[in-house]
C-alpha cells in the first residue's frame, strides 16, 4: 500500500575520482582523522522504518516506511505500543494524509517459517523501503540491525520513541497488522485473534490445545510446533531455521519490545535475497 505518486528526487551523477596525492603529501594524508558518516544532513530525504508482529505465534510480520513532510507536522507521534488503539487509528489517518510517502509491506507465515523470524522481518522492512514512491537517501531503522538496502541506513535503538518518522512507521505497521488479525479472527474465531493479535497468551495457548493450529500459525514457534505434534504432525524446518521459544504472556500484557529480542541477536549470515516487492 503506497500513497499517491510523489515526484522522485533528481539524482546527481557521481563525481569523478580525485587525483592521487603527491608523494610528499601521502604521509600527512594518512595521518588525517577519518571522517564519520553524517546522518544529520539537511539535504537527506529520511524515511523511518519499523515493524510489528515479530513475537506472535500467528500471522505475518508487517513493516512500514514513512517519509514525513516537514511542512505538515503531525502532533502526538510516539511508539505505537504506548498509544491507545483509538489514538493509533487517528494518527494512522493523519500519517497517510500528510506524509510525503509511505509504504506498508509484510512477510508471510510461510516466509517466516522458511527464512526465520529475523530474516523475514528484514525482508518486510526491505519491501517497505523499496515500495516508497519517493526514494529516500537515508533509512532510519528501529532496533539494532538494518536490512540490506540500496540506500544508506542507520539502526536506532528505541527509535520508535525518539525519531518521529520511525514513530509514524511503527503506527502504520501496528494498525495494519491489527486489522489483518481482526480479519483472521472473522475466519478463525476459536483462537481469539481479536483479543491477543496472535501472541502467546493463556487464551491463545488453550485454543491451540483444544483446536490445534491453523494455516496461519507459525510452525517455527515452539508452542505451534508442539500443537502440531499433539495431532500427529511432525514439523520439519529448513536448515538454519531454529525453533523460537516463547514465554506465556498475561492476557493483558502484550509488550512487543519485550519479546524475542534474542532472535535479533542471532547472526544474519546467509541472509536471503529480499529484492522481491510485495
């Protein structure tokens, strides 16, 4: 899902390589301090990127990328997890209306089980950035890891509460995924997706025990794998995909930032090519 077409920025041709320094200058040049990357250039077109749905036992992982319009300020942006559902919905409409560009993308349950939750999340983020109608020059990513992008990227720990564009992306991703789970609830009401959005609450785990898993449950997550085995189905995962252990959550405690951070501490060696847009 993207906004209406926005004009793409003009691109400058790469400057020719500088001439080699004279021999007498080589030593002085070698001693010069290294220049750090500048992530605060006023010339940058910055998009914020965040995800929703790393931790649940069911449903896709969703990511959003947003380029805010500095001339159309949106008050109240914050980490989506600290906002009420009503506030998120109101801000969602303002972000869609006022942003220069936005894109919401996802990685499916099948991709989560095939790639693992880390790589699937990176894939969803990559799709969101590449789906923007306006090409950014810098992507600010919430968390401690960046997907492989064709533009510069910066990981910002706690960015969903610090960087307005990331806050906006957090809200779009969260609202979109919650809507997806409401649609799943209409099709599979026995699991209570409308109450827990797929997280491993006692209500959800009890439904898994009583009814078994459905096609939208993640086989790479331990409670779902165990539910399949209880009905005699052995789950085999691709090489390199580990079973994600989970904690049981209180039905009223769905704090996404506390869930599955260990998955993002796993080395991302052999990350898949995620160039296909959703």
